[in-house]
C-alpha cells in the first residue's frame, strides 16, 4: 500500500539492498517521480555518512540526492528516479554488449568515478547492480554510496568491504587486513564491470582453497 513520507508518497518496491528497500515515489505537489531508499534508524551513522557524501556530488553520471526524511522507524533517502533498471539486469538480458555500447557506458561510469576521486571520495562498492540505466538504455548513473568514504590524501584504508566478484586482490591480503587505497579498488571494480559487459560473465569465478 502507498504511504506518505514527508512530501512524497511511496509506492511499489523497486529493489532490495543489504541495508534497506528502495521504492518508487512521487512528490505530492509536483508529481515528480523519485526513488526512496528506506533504511532502518539503527544504521543512522552509516546513513549520515552516505548522505553527507552524496550531498557533495553533482554530476550527470551520478544519481542525485534530493532530500532526506525521517519517519518513526526509518531514514528515507529521496533520490532522482532512474527508470531503466540496473546494468546487471541489462547485461544479463542481452547476454553481452557490443564493444561500442560497452565503451560508451564504461566512459560514462569512469567520468563519474573520476569526478568522485577528484573530491577524494571512494565509492568502494562499484558493481553492475549499482549502475542504473535510464529508460532509453543509453545513459548510466552510479548509485548507492552506502559504503563510500572520504579519503584524506596520502592515507590508506583497512576495512574490507564491497562485493566479492568485484573486489580487488589487496582486500584479501594479510587475511583481509591489508591497507589499501579506496580509489584504486574502485578502478579494479570498474575493470571487472567492463569485462562483464563485453563477455557477459565475470573474469574470476574459480573456487580456491
């Protein structure tokens, strides 16, 4: 059932993530379609970091943060609605992309990644599922900054995060406690996405012991 969240009405579920649910919404006055990411208040510290980072971002290849609304049980991040689904489903449907299409979409992804890195922001969870496609299937936008972090120049990170299929090898060094550059792992994950777009599968899928 639809329900009112601040100036928005939430409707059908668009997807589920590790920390919450994303619903389609409408602005009550303008009728503008939005995406509403609903997160439990128990994750408030993580949500605050995600919102603080995304407020800094204004780029055509990054999903735009519009508003943040608190309810009795949730913190709701209101974002622009990108209505064509995610790149994982798009590639799965097509099997693989042509070199021309993969290049065009990869260029858009890398423009967004480069913009973030110039602001010393590492996404740390770049994957096809976090790249949204517009209705015409031409343009893509980076979404889900829940694991993103601001990095001071010259500093390294130690907390391993992200998705296994896209994870850089340094995240597994020394039993998973290796120091790493968040921007470098973004570049590795971007390369995995390009491979998956071109071949319709991941480059590393063997079991190891």
